[in-house]
């Protein structure tokens, strides 16, 4: 096994340790990310207008730098834009700027887009793109030459109606990435609503003809769909076969995780105004919906809520996967602790999450270790779905601030939004949220999609100066994204565990790399990767370089510096000694 010596080269966007701001909003004119979301706002207030956009962070060209994907609206039965709208693919130039390469890359499909799921479904080493939408979805195959091809018509992926969140994962452990697509309500009749069928109260001075965004409770639920990857770019809808079609929901956020550590990935789906779903995976053959007995389907008082964003992680360090769901104002967000017996306890009040989110409506969100102290924190993007709620409901606003929680390590999640940057005082109509390291300094940055506005690009200033290890996992026998891999590492004899989840947030896709926060520790005792089935391999490493990204290929028995096309390691220059 190799040993390595690394010289860190500071990235230009990293600020000095004297700066006390944690996250800094970037300037679009400086970064080049000037795309603006068009939400198709109309006097009719058609419901799909208020839901998007989702966003994605991924490396489309394998140059070692995370790029950006922003999902756009487009032509539909209720929206005829005066000019052609387009999604936006921004190439990361590695110097703090981005270049719009959408047209060159061939991302041209015209649809009323909702969200994005990114994964290497054909195992060629390049990340492919699935974009969900209203009455239309599109699958792009990455050609490996900076371009994409629309392969939707030949793929077999054709979910009906209104698709929202989607996630790539290997549900049957055959080594190929399958696709789960959540479906929202049946909105085929384009129904519009008055005040009585909307979210808030009566609008003073409003006319009887005034339209508001409909509350989803008046629409029929629909089933979500699972597409099995058959290889050769072909997929089969197995939703009925595995028992999903009988469960009607109003799906928004979706995360896949392993709640019982049996090696098969389970699905947690947030539903709007009906019970949330927890699908237990029975060895890739059947899914059992256990949301009610597990304690995650309803609120503490037994009511269905307006579930939107979700995520999964081990927030309390007991080795089990916990769940989070964000809801609309007054419903309280839930932080579910996994009891290890297929039941969960809602810790929203004990952790202080409920107190800080009572008047908010949460969409995109993510567990993350933003200061690399080794504990899992939480970030939330918020905004109400009703653009006239300010005039109808006291204390609730359409545009809302983001929230950042710091994990105190004692069971408490401390709201640190007031001291982590001016951007957390800004009110926006937040929707999708993706987390990723855009400048390769080892600290997670954040991209937020804003309904009808410019996205927020937030750089983490990394002022804690804690150490870290970044991992890019590549499955060979296991699925290419290594979704479901269990990462274990030891620091000073204390063992830490992380599961590589799939999906999460709200209609968005995160940086696929994993960053392990080490705090002030300057070395790991060892690092271990338990690859997901069908692989049963466990790779263990005792000499692990820190403060840089490493590629870990299943079965390679080496940790390789993750280099870009020029031969320079991501964010650092490396000399490797035998």
C-alpha cells in the first residue's frame, strides 16, 4: 500500500480564519451563474408554478470539479413562454467562476421541469441526468465527451402525470442503478382555486374571482414508480411487481437508506397532506409500507402533514439511520431517532428543531457536517407555497429565511443561523437544495433553487480549520455510485460510521463524494469500506492521507488521489512516494 505526502494549495475563494462568517453568498456577476428561474406565475395560479426548481451538484465531465445543474420550467398545457426557456448546466472552471455549457452539452428538452436525479446508470464512469416534470420527464445519457443524448424514448422510463423527486439506487442489489420516481397529485384537469380551497384565510379586499394556489388536499393521490435497470439502457416498470402501486401518495421529497442494516435500501417518501411512506425493502422482492407502525407516517398527534423535504443520517451517533421531514408552518418539522426495532421517536422538541421551525415551510434540506467536527448538522431552505400568504395568515410569510442547525453532541441541535452569515437573514422562496464542495477545500457549500428568482450559491468559509478526508467511492461489483456502502473509520480508538444514502432534500441531487470530518485529529487509525451487495467485500486502509479527496475503487486495495484531467489533485498538488 502506498504512502503519500501532500502539499495543500489554498483555493482562491477560501477566506482567512479571522473572518467570522460561516457561509458567504456569491455574486452572480463574479461567478457567472446568472440563470434565473421562471416560475410561470399566472393569474390562474396553476399549482405546478409554485413547486420547482430542483438543483444538482455533480461532476459531469470528470475533471475533478463539481458542476451545477439548475432545472427550468418550459412549455406545457398551461404555460406558453414568450421565449424558449432552458435548464442550465454550469461547468466549474476551478477558479471560482462557472461557464454556461447547456447548449454545447445538448441539454435541450422542453418540459415544465421539477427536479433532478443524477447517477451513472450504465456504469461507464460518467454521471447521467434524469429530469422530472409535469406530464413529461427526460433521461440524458452522458456521452463522456462533454455532451449528453436524450434517450428517454428508448429507455422505458415514462412515468405518467406529475413527477417530482427521483433517486437512483440499487433496490435489488444486482449491481445496477435503478430509478425511483415519486409522483404528486392528479392535476390533469388544471383545476384552479379560490380562497376556501387554498392554504390561508380570506384576503381582505380581494374579489370573488381571485385565484390562489390550491391546497393539495383537494386532489387525488397517485402511486410512485420504480424502474428496474435491465442493462443496455433499458428499464422495466416493476412498481406493481414489488408492491408500490397500491400505495397512493402525494410525493415530494424522497431519500433511500437502510433503516435496519440488512443491506437492502429502504425508501422514505414525504407526502403532502397524506401520511408519509416508509417502504421496507424485503430483499429486493417486495416493499412493505410501515410508516404508521414505525411512527413516521403522521405527526405526534396523529395527523397527516404537508411533507416536503426529507433526509436520512445518523445524527446521534448510535450507528442507526435517523430520518428528517420538513412540513408547512404550524405543523412542526420532525427529527426521527431510529430505535433499532423498526420504530422511531420524534425528537423535534428535545433537540430544539421544533422551536426554530414552527412558522416555517421547509423544502430543500440536508444533513451535513458543515464545520467538519465529526457531528452531523442540518441545513434547511424554506418558503411558503402561497405567494399571497403574507396578507392572509398572521406571522407567516411567502419568502422565508434559511436555517442552519449545529449538532452540539449532547442531543441538541442548536440554531446558529444568526451567527453564520448575512445570507441566513435573507428571505427567499427557497425550494430545492443541494450540498457539495465547489472549491475542493473539504468543506460543504450549498446551492439553493429559488422559485421565480436567482439561485443562492453559498460558499463555506471553513473557518473552523478542522481536518477532513474526502472519499469518491466507485463500485465495480457493487452499483457504480456505491449507494448503500457503509464507511467506518477510527480516530483515537473511537469508531465512527456513515451510510452512503441516496437522494434526500427536495427534488435535488448532492455532490456524490463523502467528506469525513476529523475535528482537530491529524490522522485516522484506519478506514474501512463495506461495499453494498452483491459485493460482500470489505476494503480496509491503515495509511490514510488527510485534507484531500481520495478515489476508492472497490477491490483496488489502494487510496488514489482524485485527479483532474491535468493530473492535478482536486484543490491540492500531490507528490507520491512509493
